[in-house]
C-alpha cells in the first residue's frame, strides 16, 4: 500500500488535509472509495482513541485489496480531532460537510490511479446520510455502492430529541430505577459513569439537590427537584429538565465551548432536514446499498435500520442488505475477489 498526501480546496480560501491510499502493486486504474465521517470534530483517520482509528483501518484494509481510498480532515479540524480553527468550526452548517464530501469525491475521481466509473461511498452516522444525499442529488454521477454505517435515518429533529431526552430517560427507567417506582437515587446516578456521560460528565446534569445543565448553571429549582428529596422522578422532574436543556442548545449564535455540545448554528441547520428514508427513492437502482448497523447504538437505533431495509424493498431496490453487527465495527467488510469487487459482509 502507498499513500499520497493531498490538500483539498473547499472554496472561499478554506483548505483541509487529505490522504490517498492505493495499492503498491498491480496495474490501475482501480475502483475507489471515499470515507465520510459523522458529526462532530473528526480527523481523516476518524480517531476514537490511541488504538481506534476507524478510517485508517478501513483505508488500509481496502487498499491492500485493490482499492484506492480517500479520507480527509473535516474543515477546521486537525490531527486527533483537534479543533484548529474555532471560527471556522463555530460557523459550521450541515451544507458545509455535505459540500466538502462532494468536493472530495470530485478530487478522488480525478486521481490517475482511479477508475472514475467505479466509485463507492462509505459514510458513518451523519456521513451515512451525506453519502445518501450525494447519490440522490447527483443523478449524472453513477456510484457503484454506498455503505451506510449506523447512518442517521430518521428526521434529525427526532434524533436530536432522542439523544438529549429519550435515551437518558430510557436508561434511567431501565437501569437506575431500582425500585421500579418511576424515580432514581441522585447518589447512585452520580456514581454511574455511563449515565454521567449521557448528561454531562464531570459537569453533570444531576447535582444534588438541584439538577443543572452541563455548564453547571441551575435550570429550575421548581422543576428540578420538586420533592426536595434524594430521589428524582423520571417523568415529572428529570425529563422536563432534559427538554429544557435541549431547547437551550439551540439558543445563541456563537460556539462558546466546544465541550458543551453541538454548535447552535449547526443544530439549526439540520433540524428541518428531511429524513434519509424520504430520499432513498432518488438513489439510482444501479447503486448497491449495504446497511451496517450495531445492535446497541443509541445514536442510530437498530429498529430504524430495519425500516431502511423495508423502504428499499418497497422501492424494489435490488438486493438490499442489512447486517446487524454485534462485533467491533473495524471488521465488517470483505470482498468476493479482486476481479469481482462487489460488497459483501462476513
């Protein structure tokens, strides 16, 4: 495998780093793959930890098997997901990563190692939604395959609500409500690291005797802890505070604190987007679609993957695939042969 560093021109004087990986041996041109990351800061390797660099692993795997792969830093982002341009990142709207992905695929198609008639797109989370839109919005560009890794499937507003409210409430009901009476102990909640990560981490949403948002500012004593005891009612006390926290996330026009959550400008730009389900009918039937989905992914619930597969069937889209994986996401792709480069799964 060989690598070549590139610089992508995203227009308006904005540039980002990228890397092309391609086979070290054999004759080209070769089929090619663009990797599109999900929401939030993401470098070209899609770094999630010291030994978790998802796109680096996928790129290496594919390039060793005859594919050219392009991955890139999101605008304003550098190595290890570092925000290197707060002004640029703070003004991000949904259209920016979508157009950046479109720029990237055009650059990929122009590379001498690439067979421009054999292009596939892999997108994770929001990236899955973006690659679907690229395929749907560009009828003159024929994509061989789009691979949707835990994509955002439903309306973004519904997903935002589930992330801010629905999922923490479900967790509180199932895990924290030990007595099955609709409430949970503040002390136990503070000791539950999974729950803390949902509601604010070290600057927790749950702080006895009141509930605060993730900047440690009190939202409402009357709503937060009506009963003034060490237990919080899930539906009458906890849920309303989560809903108020979600509402506050849309307020303002500045990205004051990258650790406090998504930028209000960005959230406002996605909230009224149509769902991925609603645009599938615009994807060419000649483009194969593979759905890869975890069984326990709160960011993209597995039930929605089944709806996606059902939609493809209703559209008579040929051979819809759905693979609900319980294994690590780094070991999900294999290929039939070098001469028949069609997607399959193990």
